[in-house]
C-alpha cells in the first residue's frame, strides 16, 4: 500500500473519531418543537422537517483516479406536512430535495436544490384491523425500504438490490431510454414510492406459551413499470402487486401505518420480528425484445434485547433477498433500452450495541455489518462496514462515523455481465436531524 494512502487512512479515521467524540464535549441550544395546529376536536395540521448530510473520503475516486476523494454532501432534505380532516381520515404530504446529492447540470442553476413531491397519501384509518392508504406511498416489501433513510439502524441503510420502485429514476409515464445503470431504465417509482393503494392492519395471534403475538399484514397494488409503444417490456400495462407479513413474537412495534424501524434504541422493550415480503409484476423486467415477469422475495428479522441491570441494548438486523427475472443477456444491448432488474440473491447482517451511559449529550453505539450481493448475470460484490453512532435523540438527532471496505460502491447498480469495479476503502462522517 502506498505511503500516502496509509497517511490518508489515518487522517480520515482521526477526523471521524474527533468529530464524533467532540460532540460529547459541547451542548446544543434548545430547539423548537414541530408545530401542530388544532382546528377543532378532530381536525389538525402539523409541520416537520428532516435533513441528512455528511463527508465522504473514498479511495482512488479523485479526478486523478489514485487519490482519495473528499466531498461534503446533503443526502436528504425533507419537509413533512400531516393532518387530520375527520376522525377516520388523515393525510401526509412529504417533499424531498431530489438533486441535492447528485447536483444539477453546468447550466442548470438551482438544479442541485430542486424540491419535489415525495409522498401524497390519503389515509383512511378505521381500526387496527383494516385500514387503507391511497396515493403516492412506499411499496410494502422490505423492512429496509419501510424504514426509509431516517429510521435505519445505520446511516447507509440501503445496501442490497432495489425493488423496482427504487431501481428506476422516476414515476410511470414513459420510458427513459439508455442509462448508465446498464442499457435503459423504465419508470416504476422513485425512492421506493409508487402510485397505488395499500390495505394494512394487525391481528393478535395466541402463542403456545400463553401470550398473544402480533401479526401485521399489508397488501398493495401499484402502477408499477410503464413503457411506451414498442419500447420496454410491459406492453400490457400490467399492475405491480406487493404484500408483506410480519410476526412480532415479543413486544409489538408501533410505527405509522405499515412503516417500520431498524431499531427502537430499547424504547419498545424486547423485540423479535420476522417478516416476509413479495413484489410481482407481469412483464416487469427486461426489454421490448426480451421481456420477463419480475418477482422479488425478501425475508428479514429484527431482534432487539434490553439487557438487565441497565447494561445497554443489543440490536440485530438480517435480510435475505431473492429476485427472479428471466430476460436474455441480449436485453442489456437492446437499443430501445432495458429495465434490467437485478436477478439473483443477496443478504446483509448487522449488529449494534447501545452503550447505556451518556457521554456528553448522547450515547455511543458501535456496530458491524456485512453485505453480499450475488447476481446470476453479473459479478459478485461484498462489503464490510464498521462504525459508531452517537445517539443524541434516537432517530431525530444522530451522528455516525464509519469505515467500509468492498466493491459495492464501485460496481453500484450495474448488473450487466462482466461489470467491473475494484475494492476500495471509504470513510464517512454523517449526521441526521429530524423534527
């Protein structure tokens, strides 16, 4: 290893540790709580926000290709608007800064701060058994997507291949054509969202040891992938179907609707939740000349244990995915474009330990993670990650510093045959704030 690379590693590690540890020596000014305006006994409206940003140093990613890159970025900037118009009817409207991370074009001033619609949900919530959300909302598949970026246990939560709603770059309405993702990309959603409806609820289920568990269900139908005439695979305009079942063996999880969290920092007591999710769309992958059905299956587990005698909190997350899409390898070269969904299997495992005693204004939470992505039509990729969270106010205020080693970053979403990408080291210091 080159001497300057060793020096860079030591420097970036030192910066990360200093920034996180330094927070324990300062106090933060008081913040105003999110606003909620009550109109009458049943009508109200509220406003909130969420922001995530950080610093990355990545091996061999500088302009000269052999030095570490150095970049400060804003990953998310969201405004939350929620309200209730009737005892059983609520709504949620959320926005996102879609180009904050990638930036705009050279002549597109303001393109790097474009705010757009993320969620627009009409919520018909009658009881705990049967409810309906309609509009633009998260597809009900995996815990990772339903956590969203703010409720993962780690800062970079999305490591395994995306479902169609997060693989593409826009909502339905045509076909985008050629793309760096390998061939072409259709439009099947954005940030895990799609336009559709989701029925959800929960049931108490007796267990052999005498207590009731909790079975959460959700069933959704969405627009899914859409293409234009003679371009793209889904020429019949078939819908996309999604479903998810979660069984809580111990304490129930309490989240809005069918959403999830990657950790509760011990606030929900002991948790053992095992889930399975599925997403299917006829002709939902491939190209016009080589179309295929798409089916994605995921199973995930969350185990959180509050240790006795105030000894901290242990958290374990695991996920396994299997995707099927039988398009030909020739689809990657189709001149009309290819919605070349991942096909193969992947898994990720990570464990965290929340130290019980405060240091300054927060608690430290060291963790480790391993991810393996194994496509059937492309090269394999892995990543190891080790880091520490400085938890100030749960998911509302958290600082993270972590190190990653692998080729997930360099190979990205390119699942074409013989995809190239070398193993690199990556150092990150990041924050998230939410109210």
